[in-house]
C-alpha cells in the first residue's frame, strides 16, 4: 500500500476541512437535533418534555400518516418510471434531429423545466378550470361533461403526476442526450455493417450503454418525488387535503401550522429513513442489473 | 491624522445618537398584498410625512398565511421580530399560546387616546385572549352578497330604494334564484365552492344566524349545535344540488362567473370590492352593488375577521418606553385615519372612522356597513382562524358536502370528530 507523505496529508486536510465542517454544522448536527426532537413534545420553537417513543407510537396509529405514506409512494410510482422512460424516448427522438431543429425541439422540451412551480400551477389550473379551462372542450366532447380534475379524488394524483412529468422531463432528456452522445458512432456503424436491425441496435447497444444514465435519472427522480410537496399542496389546497396529502405536507402541517415541532420531527425522521432506504435499495438493484 | 479620524468618528456617533433620540424608527411587518398593499403603502407614506421629525415607519411586506405567522413566531422567539405587525384576530389564540405576542393594556391604549369602547364589542372581544388584550383591531372584513343590478332589476328584485329586496329567508332566496333562472340566467349564484375557506365563511354566517356555538367548553359542535351546522350546510349544498350554483368552482373562476354576467349573485369577501370598482371605472362592468348576506335563519349574522395590529414579544429585547410610545402612536394614527382603508372594501374597526360622513358616502361599503353590528368571529381556539385546522376540516368535510359528494349530516359529524380528535 502506498504511503502518503506529509505534504499530501496537509493538502488533503486543508481541502477537506471546510467541507466536513460545513457538512457537520449544516447537515449532521441538525439531523441529530431532529432525531432528538422526535423524542420530545416540543412546539416549533423552544424546548419540550422528553416523551420517549410516544410520538412514534402516535405516528403509527395516525390515520393521516398512513394516507401520507401511501400517497407519497403512489405519486412516486406515477411519476418516476414514466418520466424516466419518457425522458429516454424524447432523447432518442431529439438525438436523430440535426442542427437548429434539434436545438429548437430540445429547447421546447426543456422550457417547462425552468418555470417556477407557482407558474406551472397557474398554467394548468387555468387550462383545466372546470368553468373556463380550454382543455374542458375536449374533455366535454369525450366524457359528455366537464370534469373538475383537481377536485375529483381518483384523478387528483394522476393529474398532478402528469403535470410534474411535463414540467420536469426536460432535465431527464438532457441527461439522456449527454449519455447518447457519449456512445461512439463507430459502434453503430459496425452494427449496421453486421446487419443489425434498429430494435437489435437499441437492445444490444443503446440500452446497455445508457443504463448508468437510467440509474442516475431514476434515482434523482425517486429522491425528488419522495419529497413531493409543492405541486400537491398548490393543487390540493382548500380541498380534501386529508385524502391527498404527502409526507412532507404532513410535516409542514404538524410542525408549522399546528406548532407541534416534536411530532413534525418524528414524521421527518421516518421520511428520512424511507428515502435513504429506498434510494440505496434502488441504486443497488439497478446497478447490479447493469453490471450483469 | 489619527486624531482627525477619531474626531470624525466621534462626531458621527454623536450625530447618529442625536438623530435616534429625536426620531424613533418603528420596524413594521405586514402581509398585505394586492389592493390592500397599495393602500397601506399610501397610509404609511402619509404617516411618515406627517411625523417627519419624530417617527419613521420602516415597512416590509411578507408572504400571507402560515409563512407569515411562522416567521413572526420564530423571530420573536430570538428577539428579532419587528416593533409592530399586522395580525388576523382569528389567529390570535395560536399567537398567544406560542408566546409570540406582547400584552397591550387599557392604559397603553388610553395613552394615545384609544379605548375599548371605540370598537364594536364582538370585534374588540376577538382581540382578547383570557381577558387580556393582545391586538388592536384595524378593520373588519366579512363576506357580502355582490349583485348584478341589471339582472336583478329585470327579475323584479330591486326595491324602491334601489337595493335588492325579498332575499331574506331560505324560501324567498330560492324563489329569487328561480326568477333569475327563468329570466335566462342559467346558474344565478356564483360561490367559490372548490375550497373550504370560502365555504367556511358562508357556513359560519348561516351558523351564526342560528346562534350556533361551534366550540364551547372544549367541545366542537356539541348538542344541538350539530343540527344547526347541518341546517347551515344544507342551505348551501341545496344551491348546488338544485342547479343554482355550479359545483367545484375555483376562486378566480368564481369571480369571473360574476364579472362576466353569467351569475347574478356572488358571495365573496369585501376584499374583492376594489376588483369590481376598478372594472366598473374602466367601463367593463355592469351596474353592481354589495349588501350583507341575507338572513336565512333567526337574525342577521355574518362571518368576519379583522386585520389588527400586534406587538411581538421579542425575547431578550425589551422595548424602550420611547419605542413603545412610538408604536402606540402608529397604531392610533392608523386607526384614526382608517376611513381611507375602507376603499379596499374593509370596514374600519374604529367606530368613528366608520361613522363619519366620508365613510357614509362611500359605496358600496356604506350599504353593508351594518353587518359590523352582528358580525360573528371565528371560535377562539388554537385550532381555529385563517389557515388553521378548522379551515382544513372545512375543505375535508364542508366543501364535499356542498358539492354533493357526502351528506351534510355525515359531513358535520366527520368535521366534529376530526376537530375533537385534534384537541390536546
């Protein structure tokens, strides 16, 4: 084993210390405090009495908690895989274009991504408005009546997931395009000479070679969507929120609206564990398949 | 050289100190946007101009709702809150329970010429928690019935005094809606029934008309209050069920239904008065007016809330006597000059500002000003008020009942149990 000399050690220390210090101060320390907070009956600000596991017991009896867990996972299911697949499909299409058309089409797909969530909410809120929404014309033509999409419980999650995909898919497309451009043209030429069909080329060359990108995209999406809050909150506010809330929304409601910091922290701890667990699992599972 | 520098520094200090002694700065936070924000900015400018040598308000406008109240709470806890801030009276109980607000005494008020008797009793009552005053009311904002005068006149619903007539009582109101329908207005009433908050305001008005107690002795909708709540809910849900009002309408759409002439009535807060006034001034709106919500039950009553002024309890940062005097002066001045604030649709809380000739000539405010006498305020609880669990429960139970998704009886029982379960 190679031994590091003194000057290398010093350099490493100098370079690492600021990061470790900031990481410790801004992430590790608050995380530990949050875990400790979850064992107390604290308000949002200030100390609270130690209550042991009482918050956790309350949590698992809390009907809203199970609704929030289910909604969060349901939303992940509705958004992560479709947005990953769609990202790849669009990237494959865009990649075939040349010159300025490619730039224009890529920009068109990426444009929604730069919008703030409030604007996305306004756009789709008006488009689907039950009284004045432009999309109500086709909806009325197909279903015979106007549908208040965000006030119809079974449609709520799918509709918000659809909008989320529309909003964020541009980023996945960019990542995939970068991945596709990394695949050498010579490989495709060789395949063509050997008489491979388009499908074979995709299955044997493109798909395995963009697999690391797929893992990356799916993991980013998974973590992002497990933390879903903004869109659900905006479209759901004022409505039957007990039926459509997510885990982060429940944290917000208990900690900030109801001033129950300890209980809010408990939900946050469980969400943290869930995100760490699910993303490590997914990353391992996907990577293992890729290496085979 | 050094001497010179020190001399300049000392001079600078003296100037700063001298300035501070002569002039108090009052740091002000509010959550007032839109038409409210524009008008408050004008009031603050006027105040600063008339107190050029004594007091200066330094105002910041922050995000309305839970973000504002969270920021007020966290900043006061570390002594970084403002000197004075706007506050909803309905949100006062939570603010007091978290120790965010400093008490204001009757003597404090008297020192700047204010007294509890300067306000409507229910209004001033909502400014107190456990008998102590924590805020000074600034306005009352309630829901009112906006009407399209042209359509009502066609249906014979405008009386000799030029105001709508024959709307009181469930049957009369229904008959009026039918007349309008027969006259070609397919859905004559527009309400924001896609959300719980607006439904709560109408519900609580109708509930108050039956003297209902939403929360009494720690119990939600206890005894026959449940029946009163069901009756109030049924009135609203019947409008939707019988096709007088479209279901699941979003907020902007509910206003557009009225301003486009598709609906003859619109129930909404007085804060939309500037919208109508501005449209009418541009020649883009029919003749319109606004009156108190009709009396459907025993006597008039309307839901109301208040924008008020509160002084944060800045921990570890005692307010000097001079600063407190300045803050109270700001509050008193705003109240005494609040007739102008009424142009935003609100009713001034300060009686004298509501009873002068300038206000009496102000339309449509003067037409609904009498609702101040019978206004009902949200129950005094940490669970009630704007953006509170009660509002959430209204979205979860009341709103679906109005839209016919669940029965009023089932909805009110669900609302009662949900809120009771949240009592600590």
